[in-house]
């Protein structure tokens, strides 16, 4: 059982999804979680679930051992500057899910020696199916294990070098949009060949889920699975090759590259 109080600063999309995931997984009790935002009435559902909701960041920080920062990149430094005196390096650790703000930048604001983690989840965290990439500084093995365990309740977590955080943002967080556009396009194709939109969407989404599970649970290589369904002279290989002639893999790779260059610019 998680022994710590957890404060989530910035109860927006990601902050509330993390709180919901921690509750649903049983990792934390409602009494252990505090979520903050200025428009606190938007946190009514969490409040109903027994979570403490407040606009008082200072109090939330003082009462927690684990502080998850889920603010927007544009105001996070300003907000933390105002709050830095409320952190305690001896008993707290900080986890930032903020895109593009480095461990060094947090370290420059927060009290010396405080353990800081960066986490890059995606929106599937709301249903405990995120891939979350983690890196840390000034953290003990026990703290690393604790944070890994926390994000494992919300999907799967892996440890990466901080220099790969932008790449993790593109492949994991932006990746949700790429995958959904694939499903949407497949749905449109499905409608063209005869299904109503709802049925086509279900078939497309469940097919993608099944394909992913073949890799994740079956530990297979994608091409090995593709070979199984591409009968010589069959309809799958004809369609797949037509997609490739039209730039299927190439456009995905180019898109990932474009997102990566944008994030770094
Ligand atoms: N969404 C994703 O897929 C994703 C994935 C990975 C990482 N991230 C990162 O996660 C962070 C949050 O993203 P998001 O999509 O959850 O954004 P969001 O929905 O805009 O959430 C940010 C929240 O911060 C609150 N806030 C602003 N100023 C505050 C203050 N002074 N004190 C307390 N709360 C304050 C805002 O609510 P009020 O206006 O009511 O205060 C807002 O609800 C961003 O840095 C983003 O880059 C997002």
C-alpha cells in the first residue's frame, strides 16, 4: 500500500487522469490525494470521490510527500518560483509531467537536493494504459522503485535517458493521435466498403488493439505477424503494397520526424 500523501498541482486533463488512475488502481486512497487548480469547481467529480480539491497549492505541497506537477509549460516556472519555500527536500519528491522543462530547470527553482523525476505519459493514463517514460535525478533506488511502481499502476513505465524525453513525447504522447488517425482512416475505408460508421470504428479499433497485443503479449516482430496474413497473390498483400506505394510507412516516419523537429525548435 502506498504510504504517502500525493499532491497533484494542475488538475487539468492529465492531472485528473492521474488522480483517477491512482484511485481506480487502488494505489492510493482518496484521502491520500489532493488535486489543485484555480477553477476548483471543475474538480467536482474528484471531490465527490473523496479527493481533496483546492486552489491552495502551498497547503497541498506542505501536506504531501509526493508532488506531481501537471501544469502547462508556459506557467510552471513562475508558479513553482512562488511556491518553492513550501517544498522540503528531506521528505518530499517531485514528479513533473510537464513537456519540455528539463530536470536542470526544475533543480534551479526547487530546494537543493530534492529528488526530481520527469515522466512522459500519454492520455491513455486515464484508463491505466499509458506508456510512461521516466528519468530522474538525485533519487535513491527506493524512490525510483516507488515512482516506477506508481506509473506501472497507470500502464507500463520504462526508464530512459533524459536526452530522449523529446523523442518519448513524440512517439508516446503524440503517438496517441497518430494511432487514432490510423483508426479513423481505417473506419472511413470500412464505411466505403459497406459498414456503418459505428461498426467500422469498432472493427478498426479492436483490430489495432489485437495487433498491438500480438506484439506486447506474444512478443512477436511485426513483420512475422504480417507474413502470416499476407497470402501469396492475396488481398492483404495487394492492399498493403498499394498503401506502401502511396507512402504509408514513409509518411508515418516523416511525420514523427516533423513532430520531433518541431518540439526541438
Ligand atoms: N495531455 C497529454 O497528452 C500530455 C501528455 C504528456 C504530458 N503532458 C503535459 O502535462 C501538462 C498538463 O497538460 P494537460 O493537457 O493536463 O493541460 P491542462 O488540461 O491545461 O491542465 C493544466 C491545468 O493547470 C491548472 N493550473 C493553471 N495554473 C495553475 C496554478 N497556478 N495552480 C494550480 N493549477 C493551475 C489549470 O486549471 P485552472 O486554469 O483552473 O487553474 C489546468 O487545469 C502539460 O505540461 C503537458 O505538456 C500532457
